[in-house]
């Protein structure tokens, strides 16, 4: 599915660790790495898994071709023997993850990577870069969708971020419930509904609003959305409705992009109704975030266009995820748990199997069985009425194609809606607060 190597989207120390591990003879020890966070970004009560399909693309394209190998030689990054290992690198291990769209919490084993130390450690940087961005955008998008109370939210942030990040952000936003994107590459790549009509420059290009509105309707039909705040909103609305009727139809929507959006929405709705344009909708833009959307909840608004705050994670541009070794093979060939003991950054060792405890339809706890025995873990989670959360996305180096592509995004969107719905009420609040669920690790 990918088209270029992702192998150098990697911190240098991933390669120097492999170089030194080959020297010590431990590079091929079986290892288990885990992606998790120790805390949620300030104010967040849950986060959202997004980017799983993009991880699969990155793993597939993680190949050191001739250009990459030649550069490593010239730059003298690692020794010749390590370069030979990298030239034939293929991930042959197994990756399990929370299904895309699931909510997660501190301590949740969001992604588990199993393989040799060398083949698993080298994926750290690219996996974290994808997840930390996409999960942050999805978490912000989910809060915005919650605040919108069923009104559509549309992604319009391409001009506010890196061009590649814009495509990824649109995908993550749809996983969390957004309904469309203004970015055409995102629409093409991920099968997302494209949206958009005209900016203020289009109105300013013409001699007056009548001329601009007539031209847009002639090209796009009366069902289009006209931007009515270039000059005077009241006159703009009147001209917009008249332009659609001259074309023989009713105007689809008007867009408000400045000023007091709450007050304007009420004024414009009354004006549209007085003009008989009762079916004409109102969409609002202008630097919205979840709090602005919530403030518009009582206003007669039909949809929201969100840009800057969405693609930057609404103040939290990273999900604060880390990638840690939690188990590895010992000298006798046994898998043993390992963990970091630093006082402020302690981790919990051992392979984990995660479930969410559900009581009367509401989640009460995130529970993990810490064991290398998958059957024992499954029995433990079932005994505690915990819904299993992890799915195998790569098995012995083979990608499960059901976890990428446009259909998987739609499935992830539905999954997120269900996952969010089962959280306790406090998870939905926009105010600062603790994580909605606590993760409990139980060694078996």
C-alpha cells in the first residue's frame, strides 16, 4: 500500500542500539515492547486510538533500500556488519493493538510489539510519531463531537499544519466521529467525504455579492453553501437567498465565519425563516474548539467547521505515549518481565492482555492480565466480565488487511462511538478532571 521507505523515519539510537546488541550477542533475544502512557494530557479524561492503519503502512514500507543503505555507509552511522543486517531487514514478529477507535487510559497497553529485540526496537520512533499525533487529534475530535450533540463536525485544518500531517489529521478526526474533510488528498487516500465551497476571496473577486453568489450557484447549484459575512451579514443573507431563488431553488446553507457566532446564529435563523428559507441551514467556522462548540449548543447551528484547534490536538499536540521493553528472553530461553524503576517514570513489566470491565452497560475499570499465557489471560478477563480490547494486526510479519483502508476507517468510527458511549458520565465532561477509568494490572 505504501510507496516509499519509512526506514529512516527513525532516531539514530535505534540503529546504534542494534549495533551494540549485535556486538553483545543479544540482538536476537525475543522481546516484547509496549506502547502506553503514564498519564493523560492535562484536562483529558480519556484518549482515542487512531493511526493503526498508518502504522501498518509504515511497517510494510520499513525497508532499507539501496539509497538508505548507501547513506548509512557514507554517514558511518553503524558498522558494516550492522548495515548488512539492516539491508535484509523485514519485520517478522507480531503486533497487537487496541482496535482503532477504542478509548484508552493511563497504563493501557495500546500497542504490543513482539519479535527479536533488533526487529522490534527499530520500529519505536515511527510507531510513536504516528500514534502520538493521530491519538492527540482523535482525542480532540472526540471531545468536539461530544460537544456538538449530534450536529456534524467537518475537518478544515489543512492550512494550519504540515501538509502530510493534514492528511493524517483528517483520517484521525473521522475515526473519532467527524463527517468530512476539506483536504482532497485525505479524501482520496482515505475515502473520506470531501467538503468545501468558497472563501472570502471569491466574493471579493467579484464586483458585488450578487455577482459572486450567482456565479457560485451557477457552478455548484442552489444547494451550495454561501459565505455571507464578507461585508454585512444581514444583507449577505438576503442576497444569498435571492440568488438561489433566481436559479430556481432554495439555498442549501449559509456560512458564518466571524463575530459573535451565537448571537449571529439566532439573528440569521430568524432572518432565514422570515424570508421563507426555513430549510436553509447554518454552518459556522472561525477558530472553533470543543468549548466554543459547546457554547453554541443552544444556538440554531446545523454544523461546525473546525481547523486549527483540531489538527493541533486542541492544546495537546501529543498523546504522551511511550514505547518500552516489558519482557525479554533470558539466557535459558525463558521470557521474563522487565521494567524501568526510575521513581518518576516507573513502568510495569510483563506482557499484558487488556479488557474493559462492564457493569450494567457502563465501563468501570481497565483490567490487564500480566502473563505470557494468552489462554490463561482470556479466561481471567472472561471471569471478570472484561471485554477484550486487543486485536492482532500483524502475525509473523503478515499484515491483517482488515485493519487498513477506507472500510476500516468507517468500522473504527462506529467502534469509537460505541466505546465512548460505554464510558461513565464523567468521561464526557469538558472540564478538567481525572482519567475516567483506572487501569489495574494483575499478574497471573
